[in-house]
C-alpha cells in the first residue's frame, strides 16, 4: 500500500509570481495539492507547470488533454494540444482575485515517474473552483467549475524541480498554499 509522505508546504505571506520545489526526494511519484487564487482581473486563469532537470525545460515537449465544465455559463469544453512549452491547465482552473467571493481554487497534481530517465512523465490533475459566492460586479457567481486532465512531458530526463506560475502573468495571491507529497509503489 502506498503511503503519502509530506515533502514541503509553502503558504504565501505575500503575492508571488511563481512557486518552486527543488528538493523532490527519492520517491516513485509526487502529488502536489494546492489551494490557490490569482491576481487576475478575470474570473479564472490558466496554470502553468514547468518541469526541469538542472534547468527548467521550456522546449516544446508538453502535451495536454482536458475536460472543463463551468456553471456560470453552463458550458463544457474538451481539448488537447501538443508541442507546448509548458504543462498548462485549461482556462477556468482557478479563482481570480476580482470575483467578489473569498473562494480559492483547489487542485491536485499527480506527477508520475518523475525520476525515470527511460519513461516520460505524466501529470494527472483535477481542479475545483466550486465555491459559489455572491454575484460579482458583472452579475456572475464566483467562477464555479471543474477541470480534469493530464499533461505528458514527452522527454525522458529525470525531474529535479517543479515550478507553478499563472499563464497570463498575474501573481499568486497571499494565502495560496502548495503542499508537495511523495509516495513509492512498493
């Protein structure tokens, strides 16, 4: 039975452009649990996950597939992309600062086979922005939605560091938290 072991916890005391993990341990897989909110003026924004060995890899090695549902607009999206320069999550994966409610977006990344130099790394993720607060200045609730998907890092280098940042350049809001865990198969 696999047991999750805590590796690191980061709780932001001020706004930050990115959060990095550079001490990943010697586990078979990693899990990253986040409670996040950005400074974007929109309801939500994309999340970027960049992996690296000795340096961060921004080559076109990332692919994604996803499903997103949004309650405010009664819409569902599916999609896939390849040859991306980072492991982006789809739009609507976190709560933006300018919605009126206090909600944060919640998510889990499972980062599989991160230490393998012969297998590609797969990141499975799920995001929940289901906090329903009062209507904002545009008459919409606070971006409730759900996103499920995966990223493929199509490169066989050993992962030594992880960086999370917001796609369009805003920052993580104070109070956002990032917890990294590790587990072994046996």
